[in-house]
């Protein structure tokens, strides 16, 4: 089974040209970037990305924006942060919810509903992952077989 990182790398492989990807999760009522390609991501309140991500997070429905410069929901005088976008929710094991935001900064119609199945397939792989147990620190202490309770030795010995 693939790891989170391997799945994100497969998502990255779906990108074309200048498209970029951000995986975000909510922490303390703010969006936090968990994985990204590219730079200049802004998910602060008031940004277009924030508005789209909030809407997707609340509705739990995917959104495809064909051309933000012609979309009545976004034309408010300011230049949009992206031209077209695909945004969809994912629920990870343990009920943690994240949102995948993929954008095309320059061209309209960078995404369509036709590409959603490929993205959803990878998202489902994220949903199916089991939470990984925390790694043991190097030199962690553990009880040796046959020893009395409370007696521990370093794991790298022997």
C-alpha cells in the first residue's frame, strides 16, 4: 500500500504545465498547508482560495472553476489568484478532513469534471490508509523478555 507521500507524488504527476497543488487541513480555525507544489499559496481569510476551500470543506462537495475571471462569484475588481481550479474534500482515517486544491494560474478551463475521477481515485487511496504508528525513537527503551517488571535496557544493545 502506498504512503501519504507516494500518493501526493502521484497527484503531482497529474499536474500539467504551470498547475500546482496544495493539500490543506484546518487547525485552530485556520487553513494549514500539509503538502504543496509551487509557491505563493494564500489560504488566509479573504483570499479567493480561502473562500473556495471553506465552501468545499463545509459542503463536502467538489468544485471545478473553469475561469475565475468570468465567474460572477469571484469577479470583484481584484485579479483572481488563479484562473481555473479543482477543489475537493477528503476524509482521512480517524475522521480528519483535508481539502485538495489544484489550480491553473494562467489558463481558463485547466480542469473539468472529466479529470475528477483520476483525482478522486488517489484521494480514496488516502482515505483507505491506516494511520501509521508513531516511529520509535532511536535507542528507545523496552522491556527485555525474562526480565522483571521495571527493568529496561537500550534496544541497540546486543
